[in-house]
C-alpha cells in the first residue's frame, strides 16, 4: 500500500551511487533549462517571471515522491500557460495580484479534480480528447503563442484580443520596429536552434540568458529601449492558500478542468514515451495523484498549473536522469538561484524570453501529421482543423472543448449507426468474412449471416434492424435462416435484448429462423435474463457460425454448388 502511494519507497533502498551522480548532473541541467523557460512561460500566462520558476521549484519536488515516471519533468508548459493567460485576462481586469490569485486558485481546483479522478479511478479520461484533437489544438496554440510573442521580437507593444486583431495590430505597428531588439531576438533564435541541433539536451537557453544580461548590463545596448523583466523578488515563495475562492470568480472551474485534462494527457503521453524508451512502465492512475498533489503544492506556493511537458522531460532524459531524484536536485538548484541570483536576472531582456518561447513552440505545429491525416482520413483531418480554427477564433479553452465535443458527437454517431456486415464463406474453409470486402466469398443459399460490429444498445437497434430487413428484402433467393454472429458485440443492454426477441418474432412470422453464434458471456447473460433461450434454444459461446450453417443446411436447405 505504501509503495503504491509513494512509488519512491519501492526503489530508494536499492538506489545506486552511480545513479546519484547522473541524477545530480541531469537535475542541474534541468534547472538551467527550466529557469529561463519557466520565466518565458510565466510571461505567456500574463504573470511576473518568478511565478513560472515557482512551478518548477515546487511541482518537481512533490512529483519526486509520488510520480511513476523516472524522467518526467514537472513545470509550466506553453499550452497551459497560454490557456491561463488568455482566459484569466477577462477575469483579472488588469490587476496583476488578482491575476496571480486566480492562477493559483486554478491550480488548487485542478488538484481537487485530479485527486477526485484518482479516488474514482478515472484514469481513462485521457481517451476523451483524441490525438487528432490534440494535433489541431497544438497547431492552433502554436500560432496563437507565436502571435503573442512576435510583438516582443519586433520591440513593439502589440495587442488585440483574438487572432485577427493581433495580426492587424502587429502589421500596423511594424513601422515602429526596434531594429536592435529585432536583431537581438533573431540572433538568440538562431543560436537556440543551432545549439539544439549541435548540442541536444544541453541548456543552451541559460547561456543565451547569461550573455544577454551581460550585454544589456555592460554595453550601450542598455540605451536601445530594451524591455527587461525587472526586479524579481529574492527568496523562496511564501506558502498560503489562494486569496480567492471559487465562488468569487466565474469561470475558474471550466478553466481548471481544461488545464487538468491538458496536463494529464500531456504528462501521461510524455511519461509513456520516456518509459518505453527506458524499458519500464508507468501507472496512469498514480499519475493522477502525483499531478494532483504537485498542483496543490504549487497553488500554496503562488504558482499556476503545472504538467509534465515532453520538451523539458527530454532535456532531463538526455542529460542522464535515472530516477525522479533528478527533480529534487533541480528544485534545490532553483531554490539557490531564487535566494542568491535574482538580482542578476533583472536585466534580462523580454525579447530573449520571447525567443525562447518561439523556439519551444516549433514542435507544437506538426505539419507532417496534419498532411498524414489529410491523406488517410478526411474526417480526422477536419476534426483537427476544427480544433485549430476554434483555438484561433474563440480561444484555446473554447477551441479544444469544441473539438472534443465534436469528436464525442461523431463517436456517438458512429456507435448509433454501426457497421452491419453480411458474411460469406471463404472458399475451402469454415471461416466467414465480410462479403462486401471479399467478393470471392461464397454466399450460402437461403442463409443470411450477419455480424454486428459493435455493442447493441437502445440507440442503435433501429439502425441494425433496418440493415437486416433491407438485406432480407433485397435477396433474390428467399431467406430461410438468419444467423447472427455476435462475436464483435461485447455488450448488449435490455433494449438490445428485447430488439433481438422482437426480431425473432418478426422473422418467424415470415417462416425465417433466427440463430445466434459466438455470443460473449455478458451478452449471453443479458439474453437469458430476457428469456431468449426459450425461443432460440441454448445460446453457447462454443457454437460457431459454421456449426449453425451446417445445421441450417441439414434442415433441408440446399448447399450452392462449389
């Protein structure tokens, strides 16, 4: 029980000294990467830079004890930062302290949702937002994030509440571009991209940050109207409950829910990728508790919602992390910086933070995957585009929820109109497959073999009935027997069982028999509860389609010539 709640206890006794060294190096590397990135993401969330650092400091420390991924790094991510920034903008009325309080309250509500999901064993919620929705969402988020950062790159004020307004305002302000800021930002982007390729996994961002601070502090660039992050409070965050309550702010609950879903999906996806690479497995259920407690701690420490991002986790993994102890070392290094180095950071140009964000979001826009979706499945492509356009037009929260709702509606539509396959015998065998896909299959004269390729529920019985009767009425030879292959129907509700009962009665009135093959245990139990065995005879899992075909043929039905 203890090892399940606190996974660290299952391996800490066997922790090796050589792993300690690797975790120490990766922790320091992660801190060097995380400090500038978290500052950049905090500005994206509309918060002062230190609030992003608090997320790395506190979130990783608690994940160390509770998480099941050995390389996952916990901190602010670009998607959640954008979600926080764009949504809270309408709630905070320009008040920075209120903005920070709402962000912390969101993290607290997030933690409650995650812990409730853990108690109720709802780890399957990861499946409610499909990969297709995420492809479109991430692409839309990348464009939106880019548009919020481009004004900083050009050294202009920017503005606008939506995609079109931001583009129009940016173009209007381009004549006011600060050339020195633009060249400085472009140089930073080039160094970051080249550095990533030549030195993968190394904290190139911290080098850029250090050099930029030195240049602004010691050269004439200080007179070129560079915006800087300003004073960052020295010391560790003060721990207290968020000053606001849910009832004080409209919209916190849906915001926290969206952050929770995005965080869990992003974290578990990254954790699974890293676990597969390193030869172990994670526990998605335990990850709910780990994220819940980490976000509760972050909320008490004035931070905003955190997640396990793939980019920061890849840095941790590439640097050699063997266990979650690397996160503890990263937190210690970050705490040291907060205590002794914040004065050095006050001259950090905001264009550098914008450059870091612009480079980081490249991976969000997966053009190859979008093209792949267009080639293989137009419906999936359109869902991705709905998510993308929804994020651009209505914002990140509405966009992703809209795409998720449409996905669920399409899923319901598909379930309400399942494929009903009509089977033929594979020549020379006792196997039966869809005759529409395999035209060389043999029709069995007078026998209609039907496979329902879904569970049978109240909302799809009418469609199934229509398909069966349409096929019966279209057959040139009169049908004497209908065989239902229920091997692909894992469940059936009461309405479904009663539908089969009525189908038996309707078929019998036309001198057509009905038999059921290969029904699963739950389906057999449901059919027996509605007394179908008194009509159909014994319903057995071991009775195959071919057994029933042979039985029907022996009942004076002619076999077609081979």
